C-alpha cells in the first residue's frame, strides 16, 4: 500500500471516529451503526498493511481530537495495550459520553471481553 493510500485511510478513520461520536451524542442509532461499520472496515484495511498500518493507527492516539484519540486507542489495544490504556484512562476522566465510553472500553479490556474481529 502506498503512503498516500494509507494516509487517506487514516484520515477517513479519524473522520469516521468523529462522526461516530457525534451520532452517539445525538443518539442516532442508524448513524452510530453505519459509522461503526465504516470504522471496522477501515481498521481491517489499515492493519492488513502490517506494522506500518498499526503504527499509523497508533499515531492517532495522540490526536487533539478526543473522539479520534479514543477510537484509535480502542482499535490499538491489541497491538500496544500500554499506550492505548494510558489514553483511555485519561479520556475516562472526561465528563459526558466520551468519558463513559472510554471507561467502559477499559472495563471490557480488563475483564478479557475485548474482541474487534
């Protein structure tokens, strides 16, 4: 995969993460499900490239956009749990739905219930 194509996938992942968070806030179940489906597809395309894809996704955990950082952390848990958990813990202290969702992701990870495939 070319760097340009990877960059497009990562930009699309970030956009879908923000759209998913907005749909969650709006309680629009159809849009939530649609964006979750898009995120899963993009994740698969990104990680199919191997280490470069995982590293690109992991770089998104440092995003200033909290929804992007959180979603990237969730999808990076298997590959870099230490860094992903750090981000999710920070986000779990946030007010509102974002903090709640980050906390729930951590709980599921710690209980061994995590499965994104």
